[in-house]
C-alpha cells in the first residue's frame, strides 16, 4: 500500500489525495493544510519523537544524541 498526501482545498470543504513522495515527509511536517498517511506518516512521527528526544537531551546537557542516557 502506498503512502498518500492529503491536501485540504482553500474552501476547507474538500480535499485532494495523491501519491506521496519522500520529500513530503519534510514539506508537510508543519503544514496545517497537508497531511500524510501510511508509512511516510509513521516515519514522520518517528522523526518528531527522535527530534524531541534530542532537544531534551541537549537541554539536560547530554548533547544532541537522542538515545544518550547519561
């Protein structure tokens, strides 16, 4: 099954669906009118989690490694 990109129309009442590309993982990351489904959506969410973990570790003075525990 292929990942899809859902784009909300300007009127807010309809949407278009098309096949997603790997670049869409990054281009839809902060969009309020576009979303991904399928595998690319799961990859995007995993990158959000890893990024949040890296920021938290850096904030605690442990560096940018998201899996660093000490």
